C-alpha cells in the first residue's frame, strides 16, 4: 500500500471545484461538469485525472465529522496556467507520502482509514497543511475491484 515519499517543488493543475462534505458528497456532480470540458485544455502534461481535496485546516481531521465541509477539485496537470476558463491550483514545496489504492471507490475509505489511523501514527511523519490528492491514471475504473489509483498525503517530519 505505501509506495514512497516524494517532494514536490511545483505542480500546476486546472479544472473545476465544488464545496462538499462526506455526508453530502457531490463528487459525481463535479466530475460530470468537468469531463465534457477537459478537451478544451491544450497544455496537459499527461492523460491522468487528479482528484484533489483542500481542507480548511488540520483540525478537520482532529474533530472529524461527516458534515465537515471541504473543497474538492476535478483537475488535470498542465505545463502552464494560461487558461482563465478553469480554476487553478499550484502545489509548491510539499513532501508527500504516496500510497496505492487497489479496489473500487467504495473501498477507498478503508485505504484512508489505514493511512490516517495506522500508517501515519506509526511513522516519523504527521499531516502537513497542504492539498491531498489522488492520481487517476489508466488503471483507474471507479467501480472495478481491479481499479488502481495513487493517493498522495501531505506530510512533514516530526521533530523531536
């Protein structure tokens, strides 16, 4: 499940976003709005899609509640941000723990539970205040038990 740690100096993304909670998940609505417009993006780096979450603060995870709001983005990675038509996200100078989720989207909460409740507390890292994201590549198929996606969790080393 854990693959590696990776430091990002800069990644640029464009796409769309919606505010939602886990209780009132609007992911399908978000992707349904974005997918028909993706061919308008000319400077994509690859064919991957990015599902990215920005949480209001690290307290989101400390006082976890299914009704807590966060912003979710449907994105693609681009070379430059020359499009005014789409929302833009830049990630700079962030260390990530990268995991592989295998299975359908219904099984994704099990992966996140493992990362946040098992792997993270037993590592030398803590959550960093930066976007979380998943890379949905060519092996991603939302409902398939054989689906694969990379899960990127922002981390920082715990100082003694």
